[in-house]
C-alpha cells in the first residue's frame, strides 16, 4: 500500500496537469478590444493626490516586507573532511585482534572474519586507539580524547581553509549519535576556540547516520532568521565506548563496518562569501518513519543477555530503508524532476488506475535528468554509486560524515562543474531518510590536499565480492 504522502503527491501532480486544458480554454475566450478597455478604465477611475501617495507607500512597504521575508540563501564555503592516517588498521591486524579478543568465542570470530571479507572495506580504514588495545579499552577519558582528536582536526582544517575567525562563528551545530558527554561536545569546541558568549550552539545525539543533513536543515532554518551570520556544522561518530564484546551476530556487524571519520562545514548567508562558496542549498527534504514499529526498532542500542551493550541492526533494515527512500523520493521528486518526467509518471499512475494492471512494472523517473552527481550514505557494500562505494572502501562507514567524504571524492576527481546539481541521501536510526540538493556555484579545481590527496589516482578500484584475509 502506498504511503499517504505518496498518494497526496500523485493527486497534486494530477491536479496540476489537469489545469493545462482549462487554462487553454480560458485563454481562447474572446477578449474585448484593447482600446475599449482603456477608454472604459480612464472614464471610470479618478485618483486624488492623497490616494496616489498612500498607494505608493503601501506598494513600497509590501515589496520591502516581501524582500525581508524571502528565505536567505545558504551557501557552503570550501571545507574538507579529515583523515587520521596513523590509526590505519589492515584486515590481517583486525582479524588477529578479534581472534585474541574473542578467544572463547570462535564462532563470533569466524562470523566477523566472513563479514569483513564481504564488507567492501579496504585495508586503510581507521579505528580509534582505545579499540586497538589488547583487550579493547572502552574508557570515558579515551572517548573524549578521540572526540577532541577528530573534532579539533575538523575545526582546524575548516578555519585554515576558509580564513574564518572562531569569534565570527554565530551558530555551532554538532551531531554525534552514540557519544553524548557532559559538558557537551559543542561546549568543548567553544572552550577550545574561545568563541563568543552569545553563540547559538546545538548538540544532536541519537539521530543516526542521517544526522548530518538534519544538522544542515537546522542551520538553514536558523540562518533564514539571522541575516549576515556564519554557521558551522560538525558531523562525526565516536567509537571508543561503542565496541561490542559479546557474541550476538546482529550486534557484531557494526564492529566491522564503522570507522573513524569527521567533517566540518561552514554555511553562511553573508554576501562576502558569495564568490568563495562552493555550493548553494536548493532543497532539503526529511522523512521520518518512526510511527511504524518495525522501522523504529530496526537500528537500536541494546544490551545482550550477558550485559554487553552495542548497536543492533535487525534483518528488516534493508526493507525499511527501501520504504523510507521511496517515501522521501515521492516528496523530493516534484521539486527536482523535469516536467516531462513528472508528466510520464502521472500518465503511468492514471493508466494503471484505469486499466487496473497490478502486474506491470512501475514507471521509475530518470533522476539522472535532475542531477549530475549522487552521494548516497555509504552504509554497506550494497551501494552501486561510485562515490559511495569508493568512500566505503577507503574510509569505511563514517556515519553522518560519509556524505562529505563522497562529495570530496567527486571534487578530487575533478568532476564538479559550475551549475552541476548534487543529490545527497542519508539514512539513520528511527528510521529516517533525508535528502539534500546542492547546486555548484563554480567549477571546482582538483584539490591538492584533503582526505583523498594521497590516493585519488588509485580510484576507482575494483572491489571483489570476497576479499581473502
């Protein structure tokens, strides 16, 4: 059964297309001669000076209010995700480590090895130092050290690239799903960089891998109400406290997939950044399937029967993600698809209703006509988009920051041209599916630094179905 929002979109599109013949008939009705209209207008209307002044004032006031209420443009200023190269862990080292850690659980170790072989990850992904100890040391102080390393590295890179002073930051938003200490991570950043006391800070947790786009949406809404402002969005995940040491297979999966990573992005509505800005935010659509129990429970943080805590990925995850994506696409499609694709889709829906043919394949709009580039959350090897597969191979699943590694991959390949449109799709626990559409403001030269600088010439690589360890 189609979701309610999907049916509403079909109804709206059908209504819009039904207006075409009505407008055509209306315009074809005979209109009186122009001279007759002018003579009638002049003879029936007389204005005094006061009326003219009052009308002029109201028109100027209305235009001023319209311009002031118009949403302000949000732009991304150049920034890069970061890569902490000295925490790289090869397959052999990871397998040896789990063999020693899970000495009494050979079945769990064998399962982890099989998952790693089929994960799509490469040999150079990073794991925090606390999880490389023998045995792993999920310590609170080490978790804060990991947070400081990732977040401060992102911020230092951002300030260096953009030339922004920390005291010029008006809005600070940080998302980290599984680690939420007191004082908050945003407070840690404010203290480190001695930011202003009136900065607006937000610390988002528990929002899953789609939290990066949720943070962008929050920044967009705040910037629309605060002109001439700078907002920084930081997306990361802290793994130190979230390494599962039990034997439940559904909770062992994240140990193989999730890796260190982070990114910081500057959004601004200041005029001086118009030339420097790489992208302009065109659309952002969020879908939340949390009202459905299966969707709500498919990714959850739990304790197993032995008291070990971890993140559980249910077998329903793929089906739930597909349904969330379908609902999200139905909402963003009318905003981005060319009119021809929308017309063909509405035609297919109407024809199916009339002929009542359930067996036929549905018409799938060609989104390549709406976008030049796609960045889909690199959650696992099922992704077929090049940027997603390569980001997963090089960095692993870096949670909410993975979309920025993918965007950085496209830039490093020299493929981003002025006017290109980018579609970012993020999935997260709850269950959420979020989409952002960016338009490139200028042709982006191939960067000489960044997370892909030392390896971009090797990519794309062929990723085998099974990697022998």
